[in-house]
C-alpha cells in the first residue's frame, strides 16, 4: 500500500512539470466539444477534487469526467508542493513516533541471586523502570532503575540498581529495535549472605543488551529486552569481621524484561 501511494504521488508530481500539450497530446486545448445531451451525473468526490485542484474537467467519449492536472503556473507550483508534502508526510510521521521521550515500566527476571553459589543458583523476579530522552542521531541518553526480591540459602535479598548510559535505536517498519550500554551502582540489604550473614551493601555494575518495541497504539508499545549484567558484592561467608571475597559468588547475570513503553 505504501509503495502504491508513493508511486501515484511521484507520478503526479513528475507530470506537473510538463506542459499541457505534452501531458495530454491528443487533447484539444480549446473549449470541449458541445454535446446535445447532458453529461451523466458525476461522483461528488471527483467533482470536488477538480474544484480544489483548480483543474479543468476533461470529458471522455463515454461522457465521464476526469480531472486534468492544473494549467495555471501558480497553481502548478502549489500542486507540486502538495505532492512533496504528501510524499514526506509518512517519513515525518514515522520519525515523530521515535523523536519522543520514552517512559518504560514492567516485569524483570534475574538469572541468579547474589548468594547463589554452585548448587544454590536460583532466579528471582522483580520490577524495571527506565526513562530516555529524544534521540540525537538515533542515540538517546537513558536512566534505568530495577530491583528484585527473593529468598535463597535462608536469607532475604532485595537488591536494586540505578544506571545511566546510551541507547541506540533504529526503526524497522512500525517496530523499533535498540541496543544499550549502561553503568551505575547497586545496593542491597546487609544480611543477604547465607543464613543471614553480613555482606557488602554496594557494588559497581554494568549492563549491555538490547530489545524490541512493538507499537500497540499511537503512544504505547510493548517492549521485550534481554541484557547481560555484571555485579559483584563481597560477602562475609567465612564469618570474618568484614566482608571478604568468597570464591563462587555470582558475578555475571542474564536479565530479561518486558513491559509497556509510553512515548510522549
């Protein structure tokens, strides 16, 4: 449908540059031949278009009316501008959908918990929020916050992370794909170690990944994304006075998220 739309408009725009005798070589430029009988009634839409375009009606041998291209120089210029505007409108509309602020919220899943050593690995559910500003050359600045809550090895964990970075996206038809790279910090409750032992409450964290936005209305889209995340919290699993490095604690995580994007 979009290809046919573009072809018709481009043809009309091209024909508007040719003189009348070249556009319609077999048509007489004089007054249409008189007819003893009245022409058949014409559709209102066709008649209205002729009046709007200030085009001279052309009568065929069968008595049907066709709307010729405008002859007046100023009208032809206006006609070209209208064609160009109509050709650029779909591209401008698609661009306007992406040149917006984005507010995202949804469900998140982490592949393991902070104290999930070998034999005790367990995924955890949580929430995910993100905000991104309009892009500059398809690159946005993005702030993300997400957290989880779960229990593993007799300890309650509720870590959360705040990150910032870049999100690069491209449109593919109505859908929009993106990749991102973020860095920030994470925080967790003190007694997250095995059996409630004390551990570090803060850690540096990075994340890289990407996702896909599928629009469901003018302002909303469904997002599905996957990321790799690095984070390491020291834990006091050896009952020392301060948190220490413990071999086997997870550092690499896979994060999955899905939810709604509000584009405004």
